[in-house]
């Protein structure tokens, strides 16, 4: 069937559809690869932070607020 007149903007001809599909597919593939890469980076950085973590003790707060005198002498 031949179409006479101007083709509407959002309609793709069959021969250009495949090219457009591949182009959009490659964009999505790159997006998901980047997303996975970012996820691994965040995971690595989180692990580094956990390794560096040192829990605070009660002694820290006693010193910080000058309350060492409240400690029970043993």
C-alpha cells in the first residue's frame, strides 16, 4: 500500500524502524551497564566505610561532655 501525502511525525517506515530500534536498544544497554557499574561502586565504597568504622564508647561521651567524674571508680 502506498501512502500519499506527508507521513505523520511519530510514524516510522519499516526500513527505519530497525535502525531506530537498535539505536534505542544500545542506549538502554549503556544505561543498564552504567547503572550496574554505579551499584558496584556504591557497594565498594560502603564496604570501605564499614571497614573504617569504629564504634563510639561510653568513655567518648563522658569525655566529650566533661562527665568523666560520673564514672564509678572500680
